[in-house]
C-alpha cells in the first residue's frame, strides 16, 4: 500500500533537492574561489614568493572553502524555496501601497525642486566667479611653498641615496678581493687612489678588481708612482655607460700627459665623493 506514495514524495521533494543542489554548487564555487585566493595570499605572505608551498596553500583553501560553501548553500537553498513564496505576497502588498504614495510625493515636489534649482544656479555661478580671483591668488601663493617642500624632500632623498651608495662603494673597495667577477658589461667602475700623490686618482672599469689593481700598479711603478688603493668600487650592469659618464664629468680634471696611462685625474674631496656616490 505504501508503494503508490513514493512517486508523490519524490515529486514533492524534487524542487527542494534541486534548490539544495543548485545552492550547494553556487556556495562551493564562490567559497572555493575565496578560499583559493585567501590561501594563496597567506602562503605568499609566509613564503615571500610564489612556489609549491603557496600553490598547496591555495588548493587547501579552495577545498575547505568549497566544502563549507556547499554545506551552507545546501542548507539555505531549501529554506529560500519555502520562505520565498510566503514572503513574496507581503512584499508585493507593501510595494502596492507605498509605490503610489512615493510617486505622488515626487510629482508634487518636482516643480518646487526645479524652481529652487533655477534660483540657485545663477547664485552658485556668481559666487564661483567672485571667488575665482581669490582662489587663484591663494593657489599662486601656496604653490611656491609646496614646490619648495617637494624640492627639499627630493634633495633630502637624493642625499640619503648618495650617502648609502658612497658607504656601499667604500665597503666594496675595502673588501675588493671578495667581490665576484663580472660578466660582459656587468661588473665594476672603480676609483683608484695614488696614495703617495694627494688628489691623483684613476677612474676605470673592470670585471675583476684584484687583477685590475695589480695591472695598474705595474704601470704606475714604471711611471714612478706610489702605492695604489681603491677609493671606491661601484657595482653596475652597464660598466661602459657609467665609466663614460664619469670620464665626461671630470674631463677638465684629466691628467692627459701622465706617463702611467690615460684616465688619471686630479680630484678634490668633493669631486671624489661625487664620483663614489653613484
């Protein structure tokens, strides 16, 4: 006797099951996507790079989010199916009552609003025209101050950067035997100090600072010079460009007839600091 009731029960439950499955699918997709993004962000924050661990965290977050979303969606889908038909008539009744009232108020106030706008618009334009000279004057007075602040901030930032570069390059000079060899146009631009002759320096480029100072020292010995030391060594990916820039900048200080070779200069302390701050 119970068998005829099974199709009826199945037919009655079909919409509920469908709503649950659809809601579960939507919940799984949305929550899974959010979980994947959250897991990836958290993994990247811990690892500092995108690697296998980050991908694993993203997949784990997607799985957990999909499970939770499917569960919540599966529960609330049937509830919406049941509650929707109950609430819909009440919402429609409220809309039927409130809608005409709102429209009447809008129709009644439209001429007043238009009249106020027509009166206020010329006044606003007149006030704007009257205030424009004062606004322009204030802008003209403030702009130089703002530009000065910007220029001082830029100068300060440049000074800090130059000081950092100088310290780094001086450190490289002190421990030049530990510097790795360069490759191609990536290497070092150096300033060498002829210690026995104050203010005499050589500017050049090399991919191997230990070998280069020995070669220049040999030429200097033949010219009657003293001991050489690195004043600074500047790492760069464009040795030729940086060297040419320095040679051009200090061309007026070039010792063209110095017997130890070219690219020797007479530099003061400020010029040396400028060269070593690149």
